[in-house]
C-alpha cells in the first residue's frame, strides 16, 4: 500500500506544534493546538485506489474493465484503504493486487482462499477480496475454493472466467467448452466443463452473481452489491481474452443478439427476455422452459417464474445457473443472496467463550502441558 498517497493525502504525522508550549497558532499557520479535533478525512475517489503501478495486461483484455469497476466502487463503500486487502493466486487476473492502492498479497497457485481465510480470521474488521481466474480457482485451487465458500467467511470472491489459460499461453481450462481446440488439446477438449456458479451454489455460497466485462454498469452494480453482503460473496465475470480465446462469449453477449440470447435476472421481477420482451422462463413441473407470449399460447408475464434471490433453499438458484445457450438465454445478475452466520463471527464467539470460562491462557503453559519429553 502506498501510504504516502499520490495526491498529498499521506498517512504520516501531522506537522506543527502539539505541546502547546511553542508559538501560538496565530503566529504559526498550520500548527495544531493540543486537544483540537482533526478535520474529517476527505472522501476517497477512484484515483485514491489506483496504485500507480504499470498495468501489464494485453491491450484490449477484459481485465481492465473489471479493475476499473472495482476501483470505482471502492470509494462508495466508505472503507479506509488500510482496511482493505486483495489476495490473488497465479494467473493474469492475479496481478490485480499490484494495481490497487490498498494492502494485498500475491500468493501461490490456487491458495488465495486459504491466505484470505487466515487474514479474515485474524482480523475480522478487514474487507478481504479474493481475485482469481477459472484455472487458478477451479483446477489446482478447487478444494480451497469449495471450502472457503462453505465456511461463509465475510469476504468477496471474484472469478475472471475467460475459459482458457491465458498466462501460460492458451491451454484449455476447467471451464473450456467440450470439443474446444487449444494448444494442449489439438484434437478438441474431451473434459466436460465445470460451471463455476453450480460449484459455488452447491457449496452453499450465500451470495452468488454473474456479470460481464463489457457491461460496465451491470458489473459495477454487481460488485457493489457483493461488497455490501454479509458473508461470502461470489461473482463470476465473463472476461474476454482477446489473445488466446477472443470472442468466447460473443454468441450471446454481442449487442446484435444479446437481447434474445441473454436474460438479466432482477429480484422480484418475472423472467422476461427478448428484443421485443416477448419471451420468458416459466416452470414446467420441476424443469424451466422458454415460452413465447401471446398468439396460440395465450401466455403473459403473469405465467412466468418470478426471480427471488432470498430463497433459503438453493435449488432454484442452482437450476438457473445451469441454464445455458442454446437451449436457454444465458442468465446474468444476482442468483442468490441469503443471510447466515459467518465463520469469523462464530470463531470470535468461541474464543471469547473459552476465555470467559478458562481465562486468557498461556502459550508457554500450553506447550509444556500433557505428555512432554526432552531430546538429549
């Protein structure tokens, strides 16, 4: 973290006389009188969260959009920079902490959730962010991903999904589609891809969302909603790698087809989509189906599934996360947002309970208790 600040807003000591024994404030402008109340800190702006490090992503990469939106959202949260930590693993996305003027850890491959867990458990007051990619999180980091989510720490997990390994130059990833030809699969991928939202919801994530790098308004609103959620928040961001997997999502994100091939989930609203807003999603027994309004069907918005992000049972959110092109419009938005006790709160309660019952304890006494032996 740059504690000197780029705009002269450093966190160092205040100049001037504070003892009251030197020159009076009138004779020495800028000095501080003992007992005086410091002025309120200036409101932070996006510029305060820009580190000044050279951003080393390929020109045109979708990572720039995600970085820009996170930097724009940060001031709105009202959290001091020194209470924010970004943690990453390995991959293109994992450069992220360098570009944020906050604290950060560039950790090891797949283990960012473990590092973030330690940070949050040790200091629950911090705002902790995990930045990862589809390879980092879902391949070598799959175990850490699942367990960090099920514990429901109050931290934010942002996964950049470009369906490729970009940093290592174009091998297939756990989210690459079946049949995709890459440098490591010249005859086509024969692994079935993971759905990040399905894994997160199955792991009982209390906040789950999806957004796009090219829809900056939606992405910013989604990041802000995740940051304000108490508990683990998981966002999958469809992010274009224009070098090794260009236009991977264009078949549903391009403006010419987006209205018909995507659906924006809105809490409390019927699930309508289409350029003419004449199609929707309804339940047919236990399965969702696409329906057309009017005509022979006689259907309208009242027949559709109404989106509810607060359902305690994750089954509907899981079902929505499984909807994909070409059978369904690709859903983006908030899938689930429920409240549940957080890991760090329960941990603090246990520690306080133990101290109340047995006292603060002694590390030396602990190490010398029970069976001990001396090695000569």
